[in-house]
């Protein structure tokens, strides 16, 4: 039985109140028995009533799916959201040295009281576990285990747990007592201003980041669980332990809380459902990203006084959580900064992987945005009207200011206040110092060329069951090629837009992530021998659809159909942007529909960072078998192949078939750079030819940036990599390699900031993790290098973890690195051994002869990593040796 059906039943739509009461009674009775006895008991009590049996079994099954007590799914909690017997403890009653003052809350696990700690003469809150809950040994053990984990949290914005006490057969928890108002009470009085929203949000994010670092997820973030003291200090309540809110606010959350007699069960459940994540609503496993979603709902409500998914019933709210996108916040509140809307939108994405991966990353973005907006406000107040242009310049570059300290920002602001006539010069200096912010937030297309930019999203089916990849990517590909002929229009390539193929994708969110002015989002339906396409042109800055285009064609020849649709819509768009076609369109290169379909599938896999290599190769090989003259198919296959000889043959075939194919030249450039090995002159020639044929070829710009980086021409390298990233902003490898270039340039602090951004986007990007560690090491920050190293070892469940910790405590970073080297002695005969990496370790440990020996082995094996040798900082200790210059010369870098 689904969760939605159960909630609908509870809401009185399908089940009478008396039937539900019977279900609850049997369920409660079953829980009092041993797990292996429950099924027999339930079958006996339900008798021939199959409906009753099914409902009880559904609850038991849901309860059994929880990994921990605090993760009990909402569907099982419903059984406790009916009136329950509550005992009252009179004021003056003592439990040990705690004297009861009054009751301040209640829940399914027990009642919460204000009490006096007579030993320390202070007020505390104590939660006394009810006898029914504490009487079940398994419940108590699980609760104690998680109580210990929560009590270990030490953060000023998290309610402090003092102790867990067992006295006179009574179990209770003692915590600090917080005076103030809940966030619910505050936002119900008036809408918050931006300074308050940022203040509260940053405090909450900091607290949750600390909890997540301790591997504890709250799972019930909502305004009722956030207390604001009179001094503005936030306290997060109820990590499954302490409920310091009024009884009327005791809602279903982490605990199996019990509704008060004066409340309806529906109202109780709705209190938390509005803040659930989609995975919670579906009963799936949750992690830190669940808190990020719920926190996003809270920020949305603070800004708009509305929750984004609330429906008129429990079932409607559940359905909204799972399927519906939130209304744009701008509809309910004006002047919300676009960057803040983007942050909240990312927090509220349905898929966990699409949200922020860590609360730490979210916290960094909130702090950065708050600092930048605060600085803008100061500049606006301090500059005269004639200096308004300076403010506009700064606003155009709002973004990550991590490369400039808060003290520097304040100093600059003060100078502007004192000497307004230097405002423009100071702002120019500030802009230069926060170039990463310019890269991260500003529209690259505008800063690079002044042209308008557009992204053509894959065309979406109206229903998931009616999908056809060749239409989804094929129409988008044809439109991209057609619009690419426009003089003053930058069109994001299919490599940048293909990741937005999810049928639930928000077009505005996609446009902001790709940093374009416009997005064309389309859907299609195939019925009665026809395909109907509806396309909408969205202005990303306003969030509004400016034009709608419709096309209907007979389903016959797929290529003719998609070209006709692309021609109709493309011509209208070209006319809108006052452009004419002035350059030949790139060729699709095949008339075989199935070959083109397979090419799109293979190319889609190849462009992902975690490449399903063999599957991509299979698709592309099938494509060229169907059409042996398919040049783009050969180029795609060459890029997918790991074997250098196969890759070389495939790209040469592509160029034989089409000598003006930009992507083929880019691929051959990559082969000469990495696989055919170190033919830098030919690589540069091919890459520049690819850019000449297609200035929007992001792969070519990226490769040219890498080439310049390996040659030590870092400014050129960064410029080219930024160009690639401007064309395809969502390609995380480009972001990583900008950081790596900063590392090679010995700009370690900037590299660290960039690597952190990469890992906020993809926390599992192993090479970025390793390079962040090396940046800390080369920057002399051994404490952070150690922290990063240990985190990696913990995630990999390294059997030597404790050895590393002991050695670091005794001998520091160098001692631990030597221990690591000793524990991982290399087997030189093992295939795939990375001799270059071993040489790098030896150089850092001062083992000069070993370093040269392994570098020579790497050269002999023609390992592609040797292209890094000229710029790698870890080899600085070898540079005064003539053997190093000789190696650099042999590689071809001198």
C-alpha cells in the first residue's frame, strides 16, 4: 500500500475513523510482541477482514524498513498521531536533583518539562520518556545509542544535551532551556527582511553543517524546531531528543510524537509534511541532502510567507512534493536577489544528486552572497550619484569573494566612503581580486563577446512512456546547428545541454546554471501518425516565457521531420534576434536514422565525467556499422576509445570523410596531446584548426588551455579554459582544470578555493580531492592536508587509518607521508602502475634518486602524466639537476 494511499485513508477519504482506530489498536498491540510473533498475532486478530489485515501489515512493513528509530518513515508515525494517554507530573516533583516547575511540551516518546537543576542552580528542560516507549528494550537501546551521538554535538546553534538519566525506573534526558520564540511564531507575525533571512539562514546552515560532520542528520527541519533567542541567536531543537515548543506545535517529526487532544491529526501531520523531502515522502533512505531540501523550504517560507508544496490535503501535498515544481519566489515577493533564488532553487531539486551535496557548500554560498550584497549596499550608500556606474560594474560581478578577505572588503569600502573620487579605481581593483567570482556568477557570454546567448534544451516528451531519444536530442541538435550560424548569438553546444534531459527539468534553473540569456524549452507528443512540438522561449533574467512556437508534422522520415521542425522554429528565432545565416551549418553526417540515434546515445555517455566507456563505444561502433561514411560517428568513437591505435585510426577516418569537421580536429588534438603522446606542435595545429572551424567548440578551447598550462603559459591557459567553461558552464572537468592551472602557477590559495567549488558540485570527484590535498600541502597548510587525507582514508575504509593517525601525532605530515609510502610499496610489474605519481611522492620525501628512477620508467612507458612534468610544483627540488632538464626536453616541452 503506498504512502499516498495511506495518508488519504487517514484523511478520511477511504477509511472510516473507527476502522483506522481499529488498525491503530492492532498495530500497537503487535509492536508489543516479538518480531517473529507479530505476523501470527495480526493474522489471528484480523481474521477474515482482508482490508484490515492489509492496512496493519503495511504499517508493520513500513516500520521495519527504517534504519534507525529516528528514521522511522512518516507512514508508520501516523499510528501514533491519534490521541494518547498523557500523564501529568505535578510541579515540585523531583527526579534526582531535578525539580519539576511546569510542563512545556509533549510527544510520543514522553513529556517535556521545565525544571530546576538544584545542584547547579539553573533552569533546564527534561524529557521524561513514557513507560510504553521505554518499556520496549529495543526502542530504548536504539534511542540511547542515537542520544549519545546527538549529545556529542558541540555547536552554539544546537540545543545542548546535558545528560541521559536512569533513576527510579524512569528514563529522562536533560538539556539546556532556551527562552525565545520559534521561527514559526516570528514569521507568522511579519515577513522577514533580507538581513534577518541571511542571519538566520547562515546560523542554521552552520549548525547543520556541524551535525552532518558528526554524521547526524536532523530529518525534521521546520520553523517549529528553530528557536530564536531575544538576542537573535538561533538554536536548533529536536535532534530526536528535546522538544522545547508549545504543545500546540508538537508535530510529527523525528519522533513518534503524539498529538494533543485539542488538535486534529490532519493538522499535526501537515505540519511536517510541508517540509519533507521527496525521498522522505516516498519512504526512501535519507541523508544530509534531505536536511538541505527541508532547509530550502524554510528559506522559501521566510522570503515569501508561503511553503512551496502545500496542498489542500495530505495526499495533494505528498503529490506536490514528489512531482510538482515550486512557484517562482518572485511571484510572492519582490526584489529577491537572483543569486538567492538560484541557491534556494538548487536546494529544492527533486533528485538528491541535483541539490547541494554538502551543507558546507551551501553555507559558503550563503556567506559569499551575503558579503557581496552587503558590500554593494555600502558602495551604493557611499558613492555619489555620478559614480553610479561603479556600482553597476560591481553588481555585474557579484559572486564568490573567497579570494578576498572580509577585512580587505571592509577596508576598500572605508576608502570609498572617505574618498569617493577613487571609487571607480578601487572597484576595478576589487574586480580583479575576485576573478573567481566573475567566473562563477557572471554571464560569460556577455563578458567574452557582448553577444546574446541561448541554450536549446533536449525536447521533452509529454509523458515518460512516450519517449524517443532521436527526437529529444535530434531536434535540439538540429536547432543548435541552425542557430549556430547566427552572427551575434552564442549557442550552447549539445555537450552542455544534454544533461538537462530530465522531464522534470526547470528551464530557468537550467538557464542560470548554463549562464545564458535565453532558454528554448520544448515538449513533444506523438499521436495518430503526427508529432506535435511546442517550444517556449524563456528570458532567464525575468523567468518569463516571451514566445511560444508550435509545429506539427507527419511522422515519416525522422530526419526530414526534425529538420523541418528545427527549420520552422529556428527561422522564427533567427528573425527575432535579427540575424541571417552567414556560415554553412555543421553536417549531421548521416542519412541513417538509427545510426544517428546510436551516435547521440554514445556521445551522451562519452561527455559525462563518469564515462560508461564500453557502452558508449558499443553505441558508436554500431552507428558506423550502419553508416560506414558517418564522419561524426568516427570522431565520437575516437574520443571514446582508450586504446591509442584504435583512436588514431578512427579520427583519421573521420577526417578522411570530412576534412572540415571541427570536432574531429579537436579529438585528434587530444590524441596528440595525451594518447599518441607529446606531439605538442601537431596538437596545437589541430586544436587551432578546430577553433577556426567552430569558435564555440568547448573541447578545443579546453585542450588549448591544457596545452598552454603544460608549457607554463598560465595566463593564456586560464583564459582558454574559462572560454571553454563559458561555452559549457556545467562541465565540471573544465572547472577542475582551471583550479589545476592555478596550482601549477603556484597560486595555491586560489586553487584551494576553486577545488572546493568543484567538490561542492561533485563531492566524489576523486582527482579534485587529491589535487586539493596537494594544494594544501604545497601551501604549507599541513593541518588541512592531514584532515583531507584522513577523510579520504575513512571513506575508503583504509585498514591503516589508525596507523596514520598515530604517526602524524608523533612525526607530523612528512612522517605520515613516509609511512603511507612504505605501506604501499609498488609492484613495478603490475599493469597500470603510475610511475609518475610514485616519482612525485619520492620527490616530496627527498628521495631524489628514486624520483628520477621512476620518472624514467614513466617516460619509458609513455605515460601521459609526463606532460605535467615541466610545471608540477612537487618536482621543484629536482629542477637544479641537469637530468630534470633533459627529461623535460625529451618529453618535448623545451
